[in-house]
């Protein structure tokens, strides 16, 4: 695992040096675009349509499109200035109960590991949070963006989950087609609740896996090993060998028939060729 | 001329048979199936292959399948003559192989969908030596010894009994047979040689009716088409136009077709390729009805020559 951020976790008067590691990873298969006839991976070039030239990194700046086709340009320095002279800090603000946060707020999860002398205070914070059953609400600046985050215990470690700001969570008021003024019947509710109880089970995420990825992977594996893979069931390939064999067999059969007819003929008496055909028909 | 692959500079018009009839045994002729496909001369030198068609066109990039030839021929250089075919319902189909002929080079999906087979019948050059003057039978022996087996490359078998072969080919609804004189040299075309004779069988196929053409408001012919994708995955239902036919249809039949078409007509032409004539008017129909058509051969433009309706395939009109 490679750390993606280094800073400190501030908790009251205590500063705990920590490193941050990604807690999750996407396992979606990545496909590259190739040129069909030669299978060469496509290159992506940054090209300016006005100057008709490929653009080197030094000539690229960031622009904000404040209205269609109108840009203001911000330099890296200006953008960094807006981020502020932030310390690399995870600053704990409040301790709350996890039930108070709806999962819809959670964005990305990271593991926190103590860095250098941070071992002891790290353990202390972890133990205290475990015993109180509380989690910490914090602010954190990763790269340029300042986020809300929670710091909590996960298995034996501290974890950090960044959160969306309240104004980033869209309102449910805009959701269409919600029934209004409809009452739920008591009897139906009882039945629905029974159904839920019947299906209630402990959370076992291991039961679920990405079957689409599994299928793609086994397909790729087969191709790599040189087996033929067909996506859709297709009728069996017609083979010219079958045709050739059929022709051979058919010719042989005709020949035998004729030989037999000629033999029969010879047993009787020598006869003109024309009569052979009649003899063959018998 | 460069020293490297200098053989590829050669241009040879393949030998052509003249129309003929089956000859009696003992006349010095041997018989082969006449494959209905695309005539290809395959040149091999230094492990590379060069393909040339009847009209001397370079077709190397169209049929990458034949790049395997140097591995199959025992000899450091060679020229093979043969026919490139593709199958539809187990039989050689000119219409099917033309899909490959017209495709852009390197279409991998089409290579899989329409595999081609090279049916080799003559050896013109082997190990830096021309064999054109060799008696055909001797040359055949050399070809037999030189070419190994491959799934997509086959040696054309030779038969002694032309009548039996013609009957077999007829039963299998194939194009015909070729008689070759066993002691003859190979004489490049385009003049038809008397050493080779072709005996053709009237061919038939099932075609879709895609429309009716009218002259002075009277129905005069049916417009025929075939679906191009013989794998059945063509969902557009579009037809390639293969010709109009009136032969085999009486006035009464055309009237029946007209009435049927009025009930089943479509605003849009079902054909992908159809050049309308200003002297005709047309009524389009959805391609659901098929007819059996006999014809003498395919034209280079992939139209039927001398088409004639024999029957309606499914039910009547």
C-alpha cells in the first residue's frame, strides 16, 4: 500500500502525525481503445483547433467558462491561494454518534496509519473512541479541496471517510412521481413487515460478487490461452471438408453402382452399352 | 526489378476453359469440380505471399487467410492457381464470397463471419522453375506432393469419370465441372483454351421479392434481392438487389403478385443498392416472400444472368 497523503490529525491539544491510504479500490476491467485492423492502442493528443497544433503542457492553463465560450483564466498560484495556507491537517471538530449521519453523505474512505512518533496517541484516540462509541466529525484538506469527514474506528485501525457538503446532496423535493395523499392499508403493512422479517439476515457482503467482471475475466483468460470465444451462441461453422467428403462419398457410391451393374451384365451376355442402363435400374 | 520477391512482379492471366460437354472416357480428359468463387493466383517467395485476381488486380490484403501458404508448400517459391470460395448452407456461394471481395481489407469480424477456402487446382511455378510446359498430369503429381493439408486450403480432387462427377455436382447443386486434358500445358488466358472444358449446370437459388416494376402501369417484373449477412444477424432486413425477373411468369401470375403487393406494400425500398429507371415505376414490398430462380451465372456486378422463376418457395400467391 502506498500512502497518498501525509499530515496530522489534530485532536484537542494533541497532534498525531498520520499517513492516509485508500481503503477501497475499483476493480472494473479497463479496456483500451485499439485501431481495429492493426490493434494499435490509440494515442490521445491535446490539439488546439485554432492553432492546428499539438499543445505541450507548458502552454496549458485552466479556464473557467463563466458563460458559453467566455473564459476567465486562473493560474495555479491563484488556485492554490484560494485553497489557503492550509496545514495538512485533519482537524477534529465534534464527536457524534454514527447513526446521526445518513450514509448518503459518505464519499471516499481511507485508512489512517500513525507516522513516526504518532503511535501512542493514535492508539489512545482509537481506544477512547471504541469505548465511548462515538465518532469524530472533522475537516480535512486533501489536495486543494476542503471536505467534511468522519474519523472512526474500522477493525483495528482509524479510518477517514470524506463527506459531501449538505449543499452537494440533492434535494428529494425534485424527485418526480411520488404519490401524494395516499394512505397505506394496515393489513398490507402487516404483510410487508412480515416479509421483511422473513428476509432479515446478518450482513454478509462476501455473498455478493461482480458476476459481470467474472464473466469478462474468464472470457479474456480463454482468449489469452488461444481458445475461441464467442459472445452469442452461433450456429456451427460450415466446413468445406464436409462438402468435400460428401462429394467423394457420392462419387464412390455412383461408381460402385455402375461396376455392380456392369458385372451383372457380364454374367448374362455381352450386350451393347445402352442396355446397361436398364440393367442398373433393376 | 528488385531481387527480393521478384516473382511478385509477374502478371499471369489464369487459364480459361471453353464451354463444352462431358467427354467420353479414354479421350485423355480428367475431371474436377468447378468451384463457384473468385479465381486467385497465389505467388509465394521468401515466406511472403502475393495474391492476384483474374484481372491482374492485387488482392493480397483482402484474404489474409492465405498468408499461411508458404508453410504449406514444400518449395522456396511457388505460384498456385485456384478458386477462393465461401459457403452458404454447406455449398459454395458466389454471393457470399463477394461479401469478402467487396469488403475493406482487414475486416476481422467479416473474416470470422465469412471464412474463405482456397481450392487449389494447378501449380505453375515451383522452386524457381516454371511448370507451364509440363504435361498437366505431371504437374498435378508435383502439386499433390508439394501442398500439405490445411483447414482452409484444399487440393481440388481429380476424377476419371466425368459423368458421375457431373451427376454428383448436380445433386449437390453446385456450379459444374471442368474437364482438363491430361497431357496439356498451362496456357494463360484470357483466350479460352481447348485443353480445358467447362460443363455448367443451371443454377437455382431462393431470392426475396422486394418489389414489382411497372411499365405503362402494367406489372412487368419482380425485383429480387438477397440478404447479405448469411449468419442471420442482419436485423435490418435490407436486401442487395440481384436483378429483375419476368421469365417464367405469366401475365396472370404478375397480376397475382401485383394484388399481393398492394396488400403488403411498403413506402421504403427494401434494397440497399437499386438504380431506378425513369421508364419504370415501382411498388415496394417488405421482403417476406421468396421465389426459386434459375440462372446461368452471376455477372461481375453480382446480378443474375438469364434469371427465370421456377416456383414460389413458400405457398402460393
